[in-house]
C-alpha cells in the first residue's frame, strides 16, 4: 500500500550503520534507488502478470485468471486468492495474512520462478507525502506584520528572503493555464463543495473523477466490507473524499482491526490514530484553486482544471488501485472491475499531467515502470513527491516509489532559503526541487508554511469546516490524542507546484512532448545557493536538519515557473538574471529556544543524538503504511 507524502512521520527503523551505508551509496555516480536493498514493508497482496496461456507448456483447459492463480497457489504451496484484474491484464491476489521483509521477498522469488508468471511484485500500500509537523512548538503565524511571508510566499518572485520561491507571478504574465490541459491527482479524493475549488460545471475547477478503491475482501461472493474505502461501496464515479481518519475503534474492533491493526517487523503499528487529512483537497488547491476570484488562495496552474482520482483510503492505498487510477487518469481503459463495481467508463477528460503525492520506501516495481513508460509514450507527464522519510523510514532518506521510477519527474522539498528541508528525501533520482514549507524558529509564528484549502473536521467533512490551512493551524484533540498545530509541509506540496507549472507550459505550447517538458524544466531551473555554513547533503545541520543541495542530491536546481514557461514558448532565458526585488523585512519573532531546555515527547521513533526532538518529530511525520502507499 502507499501513503500520501504529507503529515506523517516515517519511522527510523534502520540502524545507524545502515543509514550511513545508504548515504554513502547515494554518492556513487549513477546510483539508482533500485540498486539499493530496501526491506519490504508489510502487505497482504501480491501483483502478478501471467503469461499468455497459449505460450506455456501447462496451459489450462479453463484458463481464467482465477483458475490459473489457484493452480499457481497449489504449485507453490502458498495460499493465494484472486482479487481482481488490473487495466494491463495483471492481477492482484490476496495472501493468507500480512507478509513482509524476507518472507515476502522469498514468496515473490518463488512465484517469479514459475513459467506461468511473467512479472510479480508486492501490492504495496502507499501513503500521502506532505508533512505536518506533529510538534506543539510550531505555532500561529499571526505575528507577521507583512502577511506576505505567512501566505503564499512560495509563488512570489524570488529574493534574498524567499530564495526558493518559484516565480509564478511573472509566469502568469505569459500563461495562465487552459481548460484543455487538465491535471490529474491520484490521492485521497477531494471536497467538491470547497468554495475555492468547486466543480467545472458550476464554474469551479474540479472535473468529474473516479473512486478506484474496491472492497477489503473482493473474493468469492461476499458479504463484502469497505473499511479502507470508507464509502460503503466499491469503485464508483464519485471521487469525493469521505475522510481518512483512523480512530481507536478502527484499531480495536475485530472487523476493522483485520484491515488496520497489527505491527510491522520493528513493532510499529501499521496504522495509527489520526484525524482526517483532506490531503487530496490540499494538493488539488496547490495546482488548481480558483485564482483571481477574490477569495482564498491562488493555484499555480491558474485556469488548469483538476481531475481527482481517489486511490488512497483510510491509512493508505494499494498499488493495484493507484496503477489503475493512473491509467484511468490518462484515458486508458480500465476494463476489469471488481465484483462489487460497475464497469469503469473511460475518462472523458484525459490528463496531460498525473500528480502522485504519495509513496513508500521501496524500489520501483516493474508494474510502475511499465505503466509510466506507457504514459510517457502518450506524452503524459508523471510527477511524484520524493517522499518525507529522510532518516526515518529505514531507507536513509532514499527517494520513494514511484518517484524513483524511470521517466518520473521526482520532486524534493526546499526551505525558503533554498536548502533541503530536513524531512525531504533526496538522491540521484530527484529531477528538481521546489518549496515544501518550513518554519524558521521553535516559537510562533510559523513563517513559511504552505497555505492551501482544507477542512476542519476530524472525520467526515462539514460545510462549516471548509477552510484553509497555514501557520495558524491549531492543535486538535482526537480519539484521545493531541495533534499539535503549526503549518502545512511536505514533498506532497512540492510535487503539485511542478505539476502546476507544467500545466502553464503545456497551455503555452500544447505540442510539447513529455521528454521536452522534462528537458525544459531541468534546463530552466535556478541554481541552488552556495553551501555557506550549512553542510552539504547528506550532511545535516545539527539544529534544523537542513542541508545544502547539489545536483547529485536535489536534482537539476530550483523550480522557476517563469523561465520554464519562457522555454516552452521557445524563448529560453537564464532565470538567474531576473531582477531581485527589495527583500521583505521579516517580522520580529521570538528567539530560538535553547536545545537543552526542550523536553522530548514520548515517541516510538528513533533518531540520532545530534538532532533535537522537534526535528525527529517532524521527520516522523510522513509514514508509509502497511505494504502500501501513503500521501507524500
């Protein structure tokens, strides 16, 4: 399963020696994350692509996918039950329980050795990839007298204060996106009723999408459950986000515990109590919030509409749903519905850009590589968050899957000063970097948060809760736990900034190929600032956790929207010669608290002795769930 790359904390489960080895390998020329050995996180499903029955010696008399999986299960003496068939004809199967690590890789190896199997990989869970620091010392930002730095500072023309700002204001003078260039987000769904989003039919920015999450147990004749999807049905044409909360009951009731309970090999819970993230809505608004309408925030893509594809449910989402969601977003047919769902119609608004603010600390599987190659061949650009696991996910901060796949534009996160944010993954797979949000002190205000649309509800969304999040985000009590306020941060927001800029580029020049987009993005970047007193990555500042980027660790440079659009229009220009405005005076803020005065909170995460607890808490805020993907 995969998780979004947002508010989460990737746990530091690797030993110090392992992390040191990972960092050393990242320095090797041409090193690729796929060459690294990463422990397989837990999953209860496996993806299998069977060979054409006519091409193998033991072709079955009844070669249905279910029959062939049953025969394979018998040959390999392992329990597997057919779940459903993906867009590509591959299948996902359910195992007899959660498997991880060497047990899982051993099973995959045994299956791969069978002549009936063409391709096999764990059906991993992925999570969101934006990071909300779970730390009470990130506080309100209302002490900022200018209001500029606490709002959408990252869209401004860069200057000495906001070095990493993407220069969107000048880009909008050249291109304001187009209704003909939709951007798809594969995420948790969206809130169609948010006043700064709304539907295209109603004058807003959201096109009809699709919910790709099937039942928890899509085998046999039922009865079926829908705890992961949280909408009481399987795949359907409503991409509304019902909320992705996990409460104490989810982790203790026998029925839901089978889906959300349990621990990984390190003893960490696969899912933890957490209020709803509204991650998809927050990502959608970074790209496509209604702009120049007198309310809320501006979207990078200005007029670019958003196609929401829901593939992440409560706690995480399976690769099989994400892969089908990516294919559907690009206009490919998804012709193998699960038993509870109607036939999936072809997307009437195929996207030129697919944004993936999700990931897991795993190598790129052949299933992602195959689909991404297919999409690139259709000139669909795939953008993914690099992940928020730097030093906390057992992979040494290596770039997450699918950002580490060939053909993906992988985006790391920068501080306002242009250095890499502590939480952001890094490595040779990163294409370029963009702002991810950060704070400059331990006391209020939080000056450099990402500002975006959201909801205040801890479970299901409410109309009264349609709001915006920024450095004023307050603490929340939920299911017996306190979730500290502060800002909104993560590579989940860096990626959609790039997706929004690509939408501006394609509106200016619709004939660009995917390869041309990548080339123009990487040649129009601004260079990273000189290292100065901040250690060069993978070294880190002992207080802030930041490090100075190089092209070997953070990609080609810093995103520059203006220069990228100029390049798309056939007028390449050096963004480094743009006039710098007078730096904005920073407000007076309370001083840093001495590290010795900080009292660490109780936490299951580990960390190096050199880093203060609040940095470790920040890093812990981006977890990849049980064998799946989480939002970045």
